C-alpha cells in the first residue's frame, strides 16, 4: 500500500512537522513534507489542515487506575458545587497579533468574583500544580479556551475531565480537531463565541454565559461528563484491588443492580451493549477503519487525493 497502512504518533502540534524547507535553523522539521511520509497518517495533539492528519487528546492530569475510578470521578464532577460562572487559566499574549486573551482577562478581572483568573504569567503561580489547576476547573461552570500560540490547548482536556463546560472562540480549537472524540453537535457540550465579538468588544462574557439557564447547563455538563472516558489514556494493567468496606459493598451492590438488564433476554432492538473506549482505543480503531477504507478505495481504483494531499477548512464552523 506504499505506506498508506502506516501511522505514527507525534507529541507536538502538526505544524511542527510541516516546515517545507531544508533550513534547519528554522522552526520545526520537514518530516511530513518528505516524499517518504506523504502516504502515512499522523496522529498529533493538534493537526494542520492536511487530510492525512488526525488530532488526539492532550494527556491530562487525571490518570485513573480502574474503570470504577473513572465512574466514581464522573459522579463526583457531575455533582460538585461550582463557585465561579467562568474561569480562565493561562497567560496573556500581548505580542501575538489578533489574540483575544487580553480582553478575556480584562473581563474576568472586572467580574467581581464571578470569574476566576489563574495567571500563568506571574512568578510563583500555581500553573504547574495539577491540584490547583483542577480545583479551579472543578469550581467553574464554564472554562474559557481561547487560542494561544496555536489553536489548541491542553487546558481543554483538563477542564473537560473536571466536568467544566468548554467555551471555544475558534472552530480550530476543538470542533475541527478532535472529531473522533467530541460530539458532532457542538452545542450539546460546549459554548461557541466567535472571536470577532471579543476583538471588537461587543461580547460580554458575564452577560452571555449568565443568560444560559440551569437546565441547559445541566444538560451540557452531562454531555461533558460522558466525554471524559474518551479523552483519558488508561494504561492497561494498572487496576489496583479495592478495599472492601461498607461503602464499597454498597457501591458493588448498585453495580449488580445495574447489571440485571444485561442478563435478561429481551427484544434485540431494546438492547444497546455498553462499550467504554479510552483515547488510545478510539485512535487505534479509527486508524484501522481508515486503512481498511483506503485499501478498499485502492482495490476499486478510486482517487486517493482527498485522503492525503487535500486540506480541510479549520476556520469555518459548519
């Protein structure tokens, strides 16, 4: 298949491998511009617009050791009391042309405690402290995710794992990136605010987010919580034995009750087998599906250009 059945994973954003120049003094590398790699599929934490690249979640601070731990965490973040309407964890980008972070920070600081700003640009900040960061996310209803040096941020996935509803300002930050992991209907789990409204000062984050009713917030948070297992990397074999106490007995009893529908015979159309996949499972399964599709297209003599040498539109929201 001339390399079309090969893929690799990159720990940096896609643009770092698209420097189509031989000048090593410039940024990144020219790996994906080499003819030998033109037919491969690259998985990275952020893709460029090329159709043979696919985005996978950034690793998060949450590393569960069992499915039970995942379920317990989901219940916790679903019911935790949230003090702040919205929050932003990050730093300003005053020298970055078109950055909206300055306006976001300005509105946050002027919110009289409704917004929490964790400034990662200050000496001695807590932005390297997972406990502090996750605490901010867990106490926030909405988590602001503006672009930084690139479209995406690790914060997107840390906030989702805390049950915080993401607020995007650019389609390339989430919707056009993590299509294997996020629901197609972005309104189910997130809020989209076009960044032009922030640039020209016509959007009030406090007013806009404050207008969303409690029922809608609850519905979106439930969808966010459903996403959590899909964006985690759960290492096989790290399942530790649970301590058997009264709480564990009660929990296991509830799990037994939940399993009852699985052991009775009913009409096939009423049964939907539950399958939990983590970020790794999803990525591998989708790559296998892609290779199978490419192989079929080759056998049928179809043009493969759309799968390798064309680009997507990362800037337009569909």
